[in-house]
C-alpha cells in the first residue's frame, strides 16, 4: 500500500461517481418496463445488506487489503487463489466499462474512429492518474463531481422546460405484479451497479477515519440509487418503454430531444462530458484495485510499475471481449450474473462467517489466558 489517506467525503464522491459511471449510459432494469425505477430502488436496498457484510469484514481487518485478509481467513493457498480471482474480475469489469466508453463515443460522435484509438486515449489518461496515487484520484473526483452535478441539474431543468415529460408512460405501476420486478432485482440491479462497489474494500484501508466507512458507503449508494431511479423515470416518461428498451443509450436519446425556444438544442456534448467523467472514475477505481491488489499479492514494492503492463492488458481485453456491440451487451445481461452472484453474494458472507468464528476463538483464548 502507498502511504496515502483519503477523507470520508472523498470516498463518498468516488463511490457516487463509480456507481453512476456506466449505469446512466444503459437502459438499466428496462426488463421491468415502466417499473424500472422501482427495480433500481429495490436493488439499492438489497445491496445495503451486502454492504454491511463487506464493512464487517473491514472492521475485523481495518489495516489490511482484502488480498491480505483473504489469506488470513482461508489460509495461504486458498486465500491467494481467491484474491487472484477477484483481481481478475476487477480487470474484466474495467475492460467492460472501457468498451462501453468506446462504443458510446463511436456511436454518438466519432463513427469513423477505430475503437482501439478511442479506448487507448482514455486508458492513457487513466494510467497517468493511477501513477499519481489514490489521493490525486480523490481530489480530481471532488473537482469533477460538482461539474457533473451542475450538468445533471441543468439537463433536468431543460427537459422539464422542453415539455417532453409525459407521466402516462409510467402507468400502470406494478402492471404485472411484484414478481417480474424482483426477478430484475436479483438478476441485475442488485449487482450492477450497486454491489460492484465491493471494489471499494480495496480502498477502505486508506480512509483517514474508519468509523465513517459504514455511513459513507450507505449514503453514497442511497444517493446513486435515487439518481439512477430519477434518470430512468425521465427516460421512460420522455421516450416511452418501447423506445427506451430499443435505444442503446436512452439518456443520449432523451438529451437529443431537448429543444427550448427554438434555439437551445443538440446538447449531446453535455451528455458526453458527464458520461466521460463517470466512466473515467469507474475504470480508474477498478484499475487502481487491480494494481495495488496485484502488487500486494505478488509482493511488488513499487505498484506504479504495474500500471503500464496491466493497463495494456485491460485495453486489449476491452477490444477482444466481444466482436460487436450486440455481443458485448448480451454478455453483460446473460453472462454477468453468473459471475456476480458468487463473487458478491456468496463468498463475502462465507468469509465473514469464518472470520467471525476465528475472531471468537481468539477472543475466548485471550480470556482464558
């Protein structure tokens, strides 16, 4: 670990930017149709339970990275294997988000630019940022968080002023009952984007006030969930369920619909800026976790040395992960849950149970002695 500290407010900002990241880009929970917003909020509430598990593990080992305490809990061999699996997942997730960025840029602005060039440009900036350390990432987050929210508020006001919102698109609520919504929650919104923040367990040891970790995580996820629910409410009320489902980037379509006083229109650039900021921080946090996790696992004294080789691996993985955008989206919807369920909902409670039993045995041994 580098000798660095971040504040609770910086952690809060990084978590919000991370969770909004690519989730605002896609038609999140659209399989719940006009109740997509409800599926997002239920996924957010469900993730709170898992956050308490992640936080409890952190309280047992506040000064250790997960790559270290997994070895303490499961033993050297099993712990190392599991830690390596999580590092591979963070690398895979970073490459998927980078691919989302490239596809968005090519679809909406630069159709003749090769995907590799678009991804490589962002990856170079991320590598440079990672080499500066977690404090620089956190300070950049503070600066761009205000800018991103200014864009979001301005966009919301312009959509309302354009008279685009039609609330009849949101009716009827719970048309097919609660079961289809719960299905979407347990196959998508619980994991993407909320419990993806398991990556922040790699950053919690840097927190300068560990007591604020739990409140910060829950508040950041609460704000992100509300923002994503509002985004889907606006997308569906402007575009309708069918168009939102068919649209590759529904928020872009919504922003393109803005027209105020016959002169204020074509505001795609604001959408692009907000998305680039969100995706930059999401990939940066995942990549930082990969770098420090790998350095910790293989006892490399200078983690920054790993940024270039691992960055190149993520870049090439983002290109080769799917042959086209349809395959990329299909993989995200159909394959991802089989990875997310064990890594987010099964393994952490299992680790917590073993840590609890070991801690109780140790405490009992100290009492008897």
